[in-house]
């Protein structure tokens, strides 16, 4: 009787052992695959193509027909927008039109963040804020608009010229109410940015009145500016004489990233620190328009007539650096949120800020223009826009 009862127990124990062995083998295989994926270029390429399905061929991509060859295209959030003849058509990632808005603009300035899209007439007076597929507000601005910026909460800053002052910067709430104006009498505005907590407005200024160019970053307190615009400057950061600033970008915890023609710096806790410097490297592209990161692309010789592209991604919070190597020369880059798109001519590699491939698009012809958001990309051709979900 005892032997009879022991048999099922032994069978159960045997099954457990077999299951544990199988599980152990699976764990070892997964770990091995991960190591090989990280270390071996050939295996990683095979897995990306055949298992993870990261390759998108031109003939397989979803597309939007482009009736007007001169239509202006922009990607934001989960949408592709196409502006033509005062109509702004909004398409989803499946290529279906979801909405058409009236936008009286012919030469647009676009800027987006989160679900918000700001559009203005370059050199004109019209400005709009769109939330997802809805028109939030529209305005007629006094003067000529040269720049527009929207933060992730829908606050908008607009740079206006040809008024009684050389430059005026205006700020608006997400509902379109004017908050304040700040006036610049002798400098040119290179870029503007509103902090993620809506508390600060950063203005990158360039003074060319002297013999040497002087770049300055002026940080304005939004609260103070609403009470007294003339006494609202929180901090002023002067760069080294001769350095030319091109962009500023607020990231988390009010870290302010500044891009110059020869370097990228970070202003944090009242101090400015260099994140990357060109020095003796051949830096062909740089960008700070990413979430808590900045990038540079270096062209590096790999042979007599060949060169690689070295993408370096620097994390703004911990200064950690990731590297992504391409065996070709990069022709252009596009960045937004967590996405970096590298145009290699007839291919585009979409990489995240951790340095991993998201998707690879392969075309049969030269790619000249693309638009990118955090969720999708649009490859723009003469008569269509091909969509890649990221």
C-alpha cells in the first residue's frame, strides 16, 4: 500500500525536477541571447529583422496621399498634420484623416510638446494653439512673429519683431490669455523656452553690437513678470565672448540645456557646466530637443574612403553617456522626446535615448525630409507621406 502511495509522489517530484531543468535552460538561453544581442552586431541585426520585426520596408508602410506637393507636414503626439490652402488636416497612425481645422497660415512656424501644437505665421500676425485634434485658441499678434514655443502644459511664448522695440517676447496661458510681455531693445533672440513647471521663461540672446559676439541666457520669473515685467529677471548667464548660442531647452527639475555652435552646456543650481565639446572631433550634428538628454553625432574615418557615425547620448541628470555606432555617414538627424532619427540616405534608423534601435525604415529612393514625434514618424515624398509607428 505504501509503495502504491509513494509512486504518485515520486512522479510529481520527477515532473517538478523536469520543469525546473526546462526553466533553467530557458533562463540560460534568454540571458545568452541578451548578451549576444548586446555584443554581436550580426546577431543583433538578425534578431531585429526576423524576431523583433524592427525593419519597415517602403512598400509595406502605411501612407497618406499628398495632393498638394507644397503642403507643410508636421508630426506631433500621435498625429501627422498637413497644412494646405488654410486647411490643417490631422491624420492618425493608420493614415486615416480624423479632423480638419481652419488655419490661416501659408508659411508656418511649428512647435509641439506633449499633446499641444503651436502654429504661427512666419513674419505674420496669426498664432494658434491646437490640443490633440481641437483648436484651443487663435490670435492676431501685433508685429511680425519670428518664433513660437509651447511647453508640455500648453503655455505659449511668442517672439515678435518690428514693433517700437527690437524684440518683444509674449507669454500666454493654455486658454490664450496674455500673461505678460518682456522687451529687448538691443539684442537678437536666438531661442526661447518655458520650464516644465511653468515658472520660468528662458531667452537666449545674441548681442552683435560690439566687435565680438556676446551670447546671454536670461531667465525670467513668470510670477514676477506678471506683477512687474521690468523687474522680473531671475538670472543672467553670460557665455564666453565669441561663443554663439543657437538653442535652449528646459528639461526636468528646471535643468536648462544650452546649445552653442561648438558645445552643449547645462545650467543647474545656478552653475553652467559643459556636457559636450567639439574640441578635435568632427561633430556633424547636435541636438538638445530630447527628454532629459542631449546628443552629438561624430563623423569618424573607418578606412581610406569610408567613415562611421558615432551617436553619443548624454543623460542630463546623471551625465551617463550611451554610444550608438552606424557604419555609414549620417546625412541628417531629427529628434523629439525619446526618439532620435538618423537619415542615412535611403535608410532611417530610429534610436531611443538609451542607445537602442526602435525601428529601421528602408526606402528604394533618397530620403530628403521626415517629421518625428515620440509615437510616429512621417517620411515625406512628393506625392505621399509614409508612416512609421515607433
